C-alpha cells in the first residue's frame, strides 16, 4: 500500500521548501546587468542583509553555496600561515576548518562534543593560554545541522572578551539566520555568513557575508585574498563588481521575494514560529523517547536548536523509518551525517514550514514507529498538539 500521492514534504535541514511565490519570481526573462531594475534589486538585497544580520557593516553576495562564503570569510581577512581556532560542536565547524587548512591556514580544534554546545569557559581558558595572541580568528557555527546543537554566540563573545583576546570572531549562521535571534553588532561578531537555501527559503546557490569594521581593517593587509571573493573589488563602482562577474539574476529575484515574505511575516514572528515548531517537535520526541529505541542527540535541552532536531536510533530502525515516511507517506526526513552517519534521523523545521507541515511530519513519523514496531513511547503527536494549543 502507498499513501504517497499528494503534496510531498521535504523536511531535511537544507535545501528546504521554496515557497511558490519565490519559484514564480524566477520565471522571467534575463535582464540587462548594467542598468535598470536589477541594480535596485542588488541594493535591496544588500541592505536587507544588514537588517537580517543586524549590522551596520558591509554585506556581500556570492554566487556560491555556503562553502563559498566560508572561503570568502577566511580569504578576505587572514594571512597565509595564520593560526585559527575552530570550536567543535558537531561536523560543520570542522568542515570549515578543513577548508581553512587547504586555504593555507594553521588550524587548531577546540575539542567539543557531538552532544552539547561549545563551552564558553573552555574557550576562555584556551584563549588565556594564548598570551602571544597567535590565534587570528575563532570559527563557530550558531547551529550545527549535523548534531542539532545551538551555540550561545553571545556567551562565546563574552568569553573572548573575558580573556582579553583580539582574534576575529567568525560565525556561520547558515542553519539559523531567519530562524533564531542573531545580533551581529550587539554580540560583537566580526564576520557572519549564511546561505540562501535554509532559513531563507531560496534555492541553493547564493551565500552572504557581513563584515564588521574590525574585519574591514584586517582585510586591508590580508594576503589570502582571491580575485573572486575580494571585498575591495566588490566595493567598486560598477554593478558587475558586486558579483565579480555576471550577477546571478534569477536567484536574486528569488532572494528578493523571499526577503519580502520574511519581512512581511516579521523577522521576530519568524523566530517565534520556529521556536514554537521546534518545541513542538521536542515535545513529541521526548514522549517517543520515554520507552525504547529513540533519544535526542543533544543532551542539554537548552542547546537543542529551533531549526533542526537530531534524534538517535539504531541504524536499522533509522533506515526503515526514513524509507517508510518517504516511500509510503511522501515525507522526506533527513538521515544523520558525519560521525553519527546512519544512526538517527534529522527532522528539519527550518524556513518555509507551518503547523500543517510539522504536525503532518510528526504524525507520519509516529505512524512509522507504530507500523514498523520500533519501541517508542506513545503520545508524541498529542504532546506536540497540547504544547501548541497552550502556546499559540
Ligand atoms: C548546510 C550548512 C553548511 C553548508 O552549506 P553548503 O551550501 O552546502 O555549502 C554550512 N554550515 C551550516 C551550519 C549548514 O547548515
């Protein structure tokens, strides 16, 4: 039997659901890149990014996925051989560190856990030992999509300040911007970056970087600069320089429309929607975990992200459950990656997601647990509903 034929849901932590309006915004002819309305689209996107990152700093748009923004952050501000400190809390920051190594930087990992956020006290200790201030930059992710952790960026900034350390503070917000509070200037972030295809509801292919005045200063002497990523060139007077070549017109139309949707909802309202859907998911998982086979990957409740929930279960159950939800019911949920590859599921509640999609997904997972006779605590969906009915 199959119950698949109907509207299918993609509930993986990126790429995420692209709203119809955003898809339609791309369906138009190419336009002139030297003058006319495209220039206004560029201005709108660059200015809106400041609003999203909550910064007065400069913003940049790359025709690249998130990995491209990682390169842009590093190459524009650092020098060959510089030492950087990568704060581990899952897979993603480590991947950024691997990119840094290839780029010519010396990488130190501050070891962390897959089950908890980065500990500010450990960061402070490590920075206090660096009396010569050899560490030029500190890299962290706000949300790690592999572990499901949320890192407290404000607390990490305070730890850097408590150690009196001058390193640049760089934050990857690819899985959190538009979903959860982020305050680049208020929290003292020097370089922030994100991508189009997660909380920002666009197709993959654009990424965005914002730079503080301190990052601008570091940029002046940075010798890792590359032609494509270079901020100085991108500040030039010609429109094409903003993209170092042909602007990715159709993705810009998509992004403009997605921004209009997000601002139409209200960014704080979007954060709140994610908070409610995230907590509803956690209520369901907590019930399912009471008996048997499932558990949260992140052990501390406050460090579980509002954009993705990572649930551990043994690989045979995880595979069977994901196959069931997809093939029989039409909901694609994520598998786990990296060091916990295969050993769980990832339920995304990120971007263009409403109560229908989330409750439908949770119900489908519970149907799968029941049908496949995976040991679980009953009442997960009811717990999610009870929570939402109180919270809304
Ligand atoms: C998805 C993701 C990335 C990688 O982005 P790509 O567009 O695949 O390069 C990096 N960081 C975080 C936090 C992510 O969620």
